[in-house]
C-alpha cells in the first residue's frame, strides 16, 4: 500500500499523549501545511490560534465537558471561521455579502479543510490527535477567552501529540451507503445499516463492555448536545444575518 494511503486509512482518534514535546520546527510545518489547504476563491477564511497558556487549556477542557486530553496535549490549535479579515481588507460594494449563508459556508468549509491538512501533516510526523467540537458548548466563553471579534467563530480544537498506545479503529459506514452513482439513492441502505449497527455494537463491546449500535450512539449524542445556542452566537457574531 502507498505510504500516504496507509496513513489515511490508519486514522483513529488519540486522546492519551506521552510527555514528548512537539518541536517548534514540526509545529511550524504543521501550520504551513494547514495553509496549503484548498480555499474558496482564495479567500482563506480561517484563523488558527495556538493555545499555550495552561489556564486557557484548563478552561477549554472544562467547557468542553471535562475532556482532559485538551490539557494533556502538547499542541492545541483552535480553528476559527474568520470573515473579519475579508471585511477589513476587501473592497466590497455590497456591505451585506459577508453576512449571508454562502459566506458562512465558505468560512466553515475553508476552516475544516485547513484543520484536516494540519491533522494529516501531524500524523505524517508520527503524532496523533483528536478533533474536539466541545468548544461550541460555551461559545461566549471562547469569545472572551480568545478575544474574538465580530465575524470570527470558534469551531473546534485540534489536540496533537505523541502517543504510546494505539486504540482500536472505529468502523465507518459501508462505502455503498455514502457513495452513490449519478443520483441520490437509498436502495439497499437498510440492510447495510443493520449490518453496520451490529459491527459498531461489537466494537463498543470490546472497548466499553457494552455495545450500543451506531444509530443508538448517534441518536443519544445528538439528543444530549443539540447546541441550539450556536445559531444565536453565529448571528450575534455577524454570520447568517442575510
């Protein structure tokens, strides 16, 4: 197997890190790789905040629901959707254009692709990590902690570091469920999802002793974390106004 393909296929979330520090050279390389991600119309609508203050890490871990790996990770990057830079420097006749759903979508997509590039670069250096969306539990706290202006929104953390133990890989949906030909079709999905539910149940039985299915797991998580406040935050921050 090609080395890069092997790296991608071996992805798993790492939440326990050892004490080895990430060098400044590797940190800079990871961040430069993030910048090489595709970006819609060359807008580059994201900002990355490197979090080094232990107190801020601790606050993030608590607000994210007690995710201790935020404190334990040697490299913690906060990825923010950022339209403020565009507003400040672009010459725009339409003053509402950065407040519409299209601009919001561009910013979120740009940010996601930059984070993914950073993650892959880190993995290529032998690091592991996890993406933490729990920072959206308290977006007002994030705004205060990191002095975020209008048109900047915190989306997720990327926690990175070296590790000793590699956890089991979570099974993904069958390829036939997520890849269709020529049109959106649900034909055959029910049977495939039923089999996948059993596979996921067996996975959770191995690591937790009890086996929830994929449907049960995700239904529970969605019910527990609706985060309706994200809509209000985005509107108050200048996104989604038009």
